[in-house]
C-alpha cells in the first residue's frame, strides 16, 4: 500500500469514476452491511453533499451486491441511487486496492460492532491519508489517540460533523505518527513480540 501510483494511473482511475481533480474523496473499504455502518455513512455523506458539491464517496469492495434484495440493502440503495457522488466500485482485487486509497483524501471506518482488529486501518495508514474511525474493538489499539473518532451511539450525525471538519482541515498528516503505527504492527515487531511470549512461557514452566 506504499506503492507509488503514476499520474497517468491516477488520472485514468479518476476519469473512470468521474472524479475531478478538485474533488475531496472519502473512501470506505468493506462489505455493505449493518455491522459496518454503511447505511449511516451514505446517509451522512448524502446530507453533507447538500453543503459541498465537490465531494465524492467511494464504497469499495464487499461480497454483498446491491442487487440482492434485503431491507438493509434497499435502504442503502434508496439513499445512494439518486446521488451520483456515491460511487460503488464492487469488489476490487487486493493487488489493485492501493490505487483507490491513493486517489482518496480520507478513509472512513464507521463500524458499529466491536471490530476485532481492522486490517483496513493499517492500509489507510500505509497510504498516508486521513482517517475517521469508530472507537470500537481493536481499532483504538491501532490508532491510539492519533485518529478522528466518531461516536457509535450518534453515528450519522457525528460522521457529518467529522467529515465536515476533515474537508476544511488544512493540517498535514503527522508522518512520524504514521510510521510509529506501521512499525508497531510490522512483521519484525510481531516476530519479536511472539518470541518474547514464547520465551516467557518457557521460563515459567
């Protein structure tokens, strides 16, 4: 996810999804389902889109098609069907996913359930984009205090507030913080931690 994307690739991908160079792009990666907070996200974006017409929401991936019939998917469809700025890409191969992060300005992780770890969080960090996340499950373990959190009890309204803030926030990402997060969950650090637990276990036997 730290791969470089050429200007030609960026232009081609933006053209494919009708994203202009001046658009502010939010990205959501995951399945379209209640636990993931997809409906609250599209509702929040739809409301915010009435204030800003130069924003886009990329809903990337997921094994559930919007063509499937369910009450939840119908609600998501009802919100998004008349909003051309909400873009459903369908499932994207993992080796191409980094390109979608690179054309985005902010990742949103609006999980309503206790997200066990959330590997996509590290994808966003590695892609050097701003992140709005629920304070749930293992996500705070990843971000600690270095993330813009939303309240799950007031999810739609808080998403609107935090997304509005990010659109107007001109501060740059603290790359030192992002590097610290990546190092914390690097393969080397994982192996060192695992080996230390094995050593500690053996010493107690």
